[in-house]
């Protein structure tokens, strides 16, 4: 019997969810499905999708739900996601939750857990400002960061109500060392009976 883990990691920008997502996915032997990574790869390659996404992001806006959902459905249909996956950056609002839920239901599947990395807004802002300086990311201006955090708080908080009602949200303190936070997540998932990959 192969263990499956269908996970979603949620947290404001700068919460470290990208780093933690990779660590958790490796532990469970599942792929990380990050909309941000998919978009960035397309931007780098200058694909039509990349050009479309660049125009949207340059305005400080988010990519439309239908486009994002279509990309995620395609990715989750690939063989390496058959035994599970870790979603990062999707679903980010209730419309996308509905898209994901109906897609998984068609396959007789459901999410096992939603990992919420809880990080105060001030902490997110200081981490993102540091990242902008270190990486020279043009999308990390203070205004753009503030705008994205506002969108996160407005649109993503309601998805936690939906998943909270299903009893699958694990709220993890996102402040501490990388190892401490990874350990907190692993304990929460183990408590749900999710086993690490052998």
C-alpha cells in the first residue's frame, strides 16, 4: 500500500512556505505544485503564457482564476502527482477552492491537510524587503509587497474558513528556524496519520 499525501501549504508572502513546501514534499516523496514556479518558468522562457502573466504581475495584480486552475489541473494530471502532491500558491480564493474540489472529487480524492504558516504581517514585510535587496526582484517594491499582502488577507483568509469547516487546517507558528518550523509541520501531519515516504 503506497501512502498518499495531498497537501496545501498556505501563508502570506514571505512566510517561508516555498522553502517549507519543498522540504515537506521531499519527506513525503511527492511533487511541489507551485503556481509561482510554473509562471516564473514561463516568464523566463518568454512563452505566450509568460508574456500574459508578466503584464498582469507588472500591474501588481494576480493571474485570473480560470487560467490558474487550468494550469494546475494539467499539472495534477501528470503521473508523478498520482500518489499525492503539495500545492503552493493555489487555491488562493474560494473560486479556486471550488475548481480544485470538483477536480479532486471527479478523481475520488480530497485534500488530506492544509498547512497554514502563521506569520505576523510585520515579519512578512521585513523578510520580503530583505529578499528584494538580496535577489534584486523587481516585483518586490514596498508598494507591491503591501498590495500582495492585502490581497492575501482579503482573498486567502476565506479559503481557511472553508477548509477549517472540514477540520483539515493545521495552524503552524511560522516564526523560528527552518528546522523548527519543518519539525512543527511534520508533527502536525503525523498526528493526522500521514506517513513519510520510505
